[in-house]
C-alpha cells in the first residue's frame, strides 16, 4: 500500500513538472513570435527599388518609339547642352567644321566629334554604335530618312520648335528618365536670371544693346529679339533695341553702321573662323559705344545658342562687362 502511494506521488510530481516546463516553453515561443513577426512582416512588405523599364513614347513626328530602359550610348547632335545639364554624356558630339561647342568641353573633352557638314548622316550614326538616337527636329533627318536612322537604333525626334529650349530640356529629361534633373536645371537658371536681371537693370537702366556678327565686305548681321541669344538680350535682360534692327537675323551693309549711333553696348561674336569687326572703318570709329569702350567680344560658342548652360554663361558675360 505504501509502495503504491509512493509511486502515485512521484507520478504527480512528474506530471506537474512537465506541465510547468511546457508552459515555460510556450511562453518563450510566444514572446519570440511577438518580437520577430513585425520584422518579418516589414521584410515581406518592403518592395525593392523599381528598375527602369522600356517605354513607348510618341515623338514630334508621331512615331511610337521604344525607349531603352537604361540607354548607355546616346547620340543627340546639338542637344549636348541639355544632355550635360541633366548629367548625360553623349557617345559623340556635334561640331561645325570639326569644331565642337567649346563651352562644354570641360565635360565633353575626349568625346568623338561628328562631321555635321550638311547634317547627320546615317553612316555616321552607325559608326558610333548608339542604343538611342535623339534628333533635335525633323530637319536633322535631311541626309537620310527616319527609317535609315531607326534601323540603327530607336530614334526619337524631339521637337518641332528648336527655339523652345525649356520645353526641349524637359522632353530630354522625360525621354532619358531624368525629369527631376531637368526641372532642377531650369529652376537654377531661372533663379540666376532673376538675380542677375536686377543687377543689370540697376547698372544700365534703360540702355540699348546689339549682338553684332561681322560679315567682312558683306557687311554685318544683327540678332533680333527672337533669334538665339538675342531673345535673352532683349526679352531676358530688357535691353532696348536700336532703331536699325529689323527682323531676327538680317544682313546690313557697312554704310548703315552710322545708324548704330543709338546703341550703348555692342557685343561682337568672336571665335575660331569668325570675321573681325570693321575696326578700321571710320563709321565704326565714330559710334558712341566704340568711343566709350562699350564694345565686347563674346564667344560665339554660347552666344550663338540658346540653352540652359549657354544662357548662364551669357549672363556671366553681361555681368562681367556691363555690371562689373
């Protein structure tokens, strides 16, 4: 009887111990689950960064163009200013007579130069092995057909309005997945223009200016308010136009030099291959701007242009020469 009772007590003790240990184990598992579940959930719900995807975009000529997810070899002649502004280095660069846009060479030095005499040729495009071709306007197709270029690589015609540099920089950003960079580049320019315009206005008031391109014995050309940097000169800075100025890019005879007597500042296009101003002509010597030392040679690379980087360099020139 005693032996049976002893066995019963031992069994009871073992049963209680087992239940206690089971309870402790359950509590440990529950606590572990409570601490690990949120982390596991976070890992499960966190999605990886979205990778760029191929997109189909309609270009200025109505073509449905399949844009590579991450183009590495972009060929976009005369769009290098906008490309540089959004952080894209092209596979080759535009040139005039083998001379690239010098003001961009701090970034584009070493990039092969295109022979753009007569425009881009399909065989030139092919030799640079692009994975995306961007043509500034339909006029850039004149040495071939759209199909000639599109057989080489997806070809996107950017715009029907080359003068809309803001819109074209924004389109470049959209095509290349750099819309944020394009927006920031334009905002930076606008801020610089606003700040500089106030300084220029205070310095020169209501004075006039011209952008002068010498044509030697043929005379000279003047940039109008809608032609490249003439737009910035008159619409951006607010300089007055002289009475002689007609049209956007007209040629004037040397005999009409005397009619620039109402001009306060003359900016003369200079650079490799550019004709010199008629400094020995008596009519030139008599101009008020010449007598006052208000004639400034400026680099045609960025002045014969209109874009986000070129325009900022023009602002720097005007501040240096006029505001000082």
